[in-house]
C-alpha cells in the first residue's frame, strides 16, 4: 500500500494531479492524502507518470511524498476501518 501526500500551490495543476490519482485507483483519505493499493506494475506506472507529466510543472514550494506502507503495520481508526471490509449486495 502506498500513501501519497501532496502540497501543490497551483489550483489547475493540483486538480489535475488529484484527478490522475483518482483515475489510477487511489482512494482519497483526506484533502491531499490518498491511499493506493495496486500491483507493482501500476505503482511503477504511477511514479513514471508523476515524474514525466507533473514534476516539470512543479514550482519550488510544491511537494509530493509517497510512503510505502506494509498493510500489516497500518492501524486504522474511525471510518477508515470500513474501507478494507468486503461489501456484499444481494
């Protein structure tokens, strides 16, 4: 699991970045924090996309941090505990 946090000043660039994360399958945890659970290939594609499409547009104050977390070491509270449970519709 990856946790992706960003601080991007430009509204247009920030919105594009957020939409890219959502389209890639990331789940918004907070305003600028996303959880990304996917295959190594898709994670690699995401990193390449950030480097090629977004890094050239970042200003000196912009930042993106990607944390690689082991699901066994993550503790969730509140609404977050329901995100990993299966839902069955009948």
